[in-house]
C-alpha cells in the first residue's frame, strides 16, 4: 500500500477561480442562512435541553448532528479568518453542551429530553452518529482556534462510548445503525495522537456484521444490507443499503486500512469502490438510486426521474474516494471526487447559496406532478425547487462544511512526490524531504482546460492527474523532466522554479452509458470537461421533443453560472397529431438546443429538465416501415 499525506485545506490558499467564488458565497450566505434556519427550527436551542414533554416542536433525534455539522463548517471559516462574532456564537453552543453534559460524559438531546433513561438502547436512533458529528466539530474547532474545551468534552464522551461498547459491552447493540462515529474517532486520533480512539474505531469496523448482538435488529427495508452488516465489512465486495451510511463506513474502512496498514480491509474497500463507480453511480457522481431506504439497489439500476442521489451521499462518496486516493497512485479516486464536486454535489445548493436539494434527480417532467396515485400509493417524485430547510436537514450543513474544506481535495504528498489531484487556482507550502516545496496552480478550470503548475524550493517529483474525461492534452515543462505516466498521473522531476503548462482539451463530448444501465439505453449525455450538462424547459420549451445531433457544433454562452452553457445542434420532432404513427411521418426540424451545467438546474424557476437525451443520427428515409416489412 502506498501512503500519501493529504495537505489539509487550511494549508491551501484557493487564490481565484470557480471555487474561490463558491467559498466566498458559502461564507457570506450559506453559513448564515443555515444558521438562521436552524435557529428558527430550534436545532440550536435544543442543545440547551430546554424542550419539555407536551410542548410543540419536539427535537428530532439527530438535531445534534445538524448543529454539529454547522459548527464544523463555522470552525473551518474560523481557521481561515478571525471572526469574533462567529466564534462567540460557536462558544455559546459549546457552553450549552458543557452545561448539559452528564458527569459521566454523555450528551444527546433526544435521549435526555425526549426519551430519558433509554440511552444506548436503540441501534437506529443515531446516538453514535450524533456523537461522531460532535467529535468532528470539536476536532475542527480545536484545529481552528487552539481552544481545547470542546475537544476535551468530546474526549470524555468518546471515553464513555469506549467503556459502554468496548469494555463493558453494556449497550443493547454493538455497532451503530448509522455509521459516522468510526471516521470521527480516526479524526480524534489524528487530532490528539491518542491511539485509543483509533482502536475504538477499529473495534466498530471489525464488529460490524461480525457480532451476535446486532443480529435481528434489522427489519423491513432497514435490512442487514441496508445497514452494511450482512457479513463482516472486510468480506464485502458490493455497495449496499443506505448510501450515506454506506460511504461513511467505507470511508472509515479506508481510514483504518491506511492507519493500520490493513491490506485485507483495503482490498474490500477497493472492491466496493469499483462496484460503485462501475455499476451504481450516476454520471453526476450521485449515488443511492432509490428513495426506499435512500439506498443502493442493484448494478445498472440508475433511474433518472426518481433518482434519489442525496446531496449527503455525494459528499460521502467524495470523502470515501479521497481517502482511497491516499492509499495508491490511482487516478480513479480523484476522478470520482471531480465527478462528484462539479455535478451531483454542487446541484445540491442553489446558485445564490441559500437553498438546497436533498435529492438530485437527473430528469424532471413537470406533467407527472399531476399524477396523484400509482398502484395505490401517492406518487412521490423529487422536489423541483430547492428549499432552505427540510425536516430532515442533514444536507445543508454538509454542503457548508464540504465547500469550506474543498481545498483538502487538491494536493497530497509522499516521500518524494507531490500529487496534484484537482485543478483549482491555489498555492500551498509542503514540508517534505527535509525542505519546503511551494506548489501553485494558475487556472480557470473547469471553464477552461489550461492549468499551469509552478513548483519552487527543494527538488521534488510532481504527479499531475490526467482527468479520465480527457481525450487529448498537451504539456510543456520548463525546469522539469517529463518521466511519463503512472496510475493515471503524469510524472515530472522538478527543479526549483519548474513550470508545467498543461492544456486539457475541453471540447464537449457526447457520452453513452453502458448497456447495463437500461434507463439510458439509446440516450446520450453531454459533458464538457468534468461538467455534466442538461437541457431545461426554461431555455428550450418542450425538452422531450428534442434530439441532439451527433455533430454538436457547440457554442459557449455565459449565463453567469461560473461555467459556460452550451448552444448545440439538434432537432425537434413533431407528430401528425396521431398518438402513434409511422416514424417516417414525424417531422424533424433542425434547432439549436441550450444545455446548461447540471449543477445549475432549477435556478430559474420550475422547469422540465433532463440529462440523458435522444440522439438523432439515423436517417428515417432508409427505414420506411412498409419497405422494412417487405424485406422481411
Ligand atoms: O439519518 C441521518 C441522515 O438523514 C442520513 O445520512 C440521510 O440520508 C438522512 O436520512
Ligand atoms: Zn442529507
């Protein structure tokens, strides 16, 4: 196993371009907007344990996690800029936690004010999930401010969890229904250097699907594979069940494999990663194709209109992929991060930064909104407009913390090499090899395919990812020797002052899905660089009558999305008025079709939308129905 070290986001300056704007929006709008919605809905006041039985607005059983994710995002902001108002706000939330933590170190809103006396009795009631998010927030806040109070509170809580689950085995379950504690404990270990937290994480990972107590606790759609515990994790080869839970535990598997050099666990994580990215992932990087259990289903089952593809699931896949990228020189991992961040993750937040999608469908047909019931059940299609807060509001704070820490996905290093995984205008100083290496990127990616990487300081090797979508690129290296490619990365031997100029051809590409994805059979999607495009009704009228032409003749158009829209060639079909008619009687009028980046859909009102579209390359004059019949 090769072992790279990630360069943390707070050591990377994002100096311009697409993500600088996104981070600015996150800091100026998203963080505050989520805070206000969480105040309105009682998520922050709940930390004060002030809700009483019989009162309205009962706290949800994972409000703690919503608040914690927001605190983590706030900590990330504080690690970049001092902001005394924001810091006082977080301190006030920590006060509430400190005031209410029991002497033995327990903190959980639900099991204190709603169901007191029942702690650690219900595997699926998210206690350890909430604890994990609090631990992550505490580590982030300590790293940002150097203040230990929150971290120490959470160390006490972790100690209680260690006692109950590991030493006494006195809880009603052995592993949690919703993973999160596992990766949080690895983070606590990295933050404190205390190995007991790594051991505790490993305990949860090893016991999952591998203990008697958890047997029989699964039911309905919450079956064993929903919980990823039908067999021990290290024997699993496919992604199953609830997709966020899945990728959180797979992330922990990658973490443990990395920290402990556990090759068997890594091999399992690798098989699962392969299964996801080769069979169970949307072109947008979305995962979890059904809303029933918010789950993975079977290989190739990727329906577009009812795609669940939760925003948190996209976040979790990026987390998993990034952890895997540190264990091998293999560009599939960073390619997956890239697919997620520009598509199925980014669609989760509106362009004004204030509202969010929970589900991210790949097709919207507004006419279906009028169907009330289907097979006796109320039809439930994904919402067509983002909203500011949901009852289950896991996604908005996940977006805030993810965007704020996006810089950690860019660089890593090992003994002699710096890896450039993502292309974002940025710079960083890396202490390695007994010296400091300065690496910077100048780029307008992904609007443009040009990337200049400069390297200064101690001599070093540089590995630059060749994006999987790229069919043609050019490279010019000064003060650097091109050593060829390995694992999808271009390698260079750099001297002080090295400059590598890359140009990735970003001509739009028409993409087909593997035939195993029946839903996309006969259809195509358009990508430009890493960005997936879609057609919206607001630009095109009836999008379901459109077919793309195989020659796109694409023209970029600036609609203010940060990445150009594309006007491309296509045809519009119109019929004779009959419901069915011979194909050669249909009229095909040439037209221009406007495609926009998928992430930008539903920002201009309610509209039909589709990613996968028909393509017209056959000539119907050769396929006259009666002639064909004669031939037979
Ligand atoms: O259950 C906690 C979070 O809420 C999950 O991760 C999401 O899928 C949503 O169900
Ligand atoms: Zn979510």
